[in-house]
C-alpha cells in the first residue's frame, strides 16, 4: 500500500533526473526517485522545494508526484503585482 505525503527535496541529481525527499512527518529521507515529467518541460526543480510523494510501505521508496506551492514560492497575487501610486480624489477646498 502507498500513502501520499508532503516533503522537501533534499538532494537532486539533475543528470539522472532523480531526487531524494525529506519527509518531516516520518523524519526520513527517501531513496532516489525519478522527478516527474512536467507539462512545462523547462521546469527546474530546486532544493528545499515542497513536493507531494506517494511513499511505499517500506518508508524509503517513493514516487514524486509534483511540486506543491508553499508560502516561500507562491506566485504573486494580481494586486501584489501592481506597482505605483494609488490616486485619490484631488481637489481642494473652496
């Protein structure tokens, strides 16, 4: 049986397309697992990136499913992207 967990990429071998994942909840580092093929072929996984994994019963073998956004690498919201000065109503008194 396999169970889904969240972990952090702790080691990456870019030449082989593999990574190891630290799973805090279990306090383990998995064996080397293949990085997923992403729709965006230019995707580069990085150390300390959060990922979802299916972990096997032995607690060491896993399958990396995909990245999971975290507060550190979430995309900016639309209103956070706007820069400049907010203009108010002008005018003076009378």
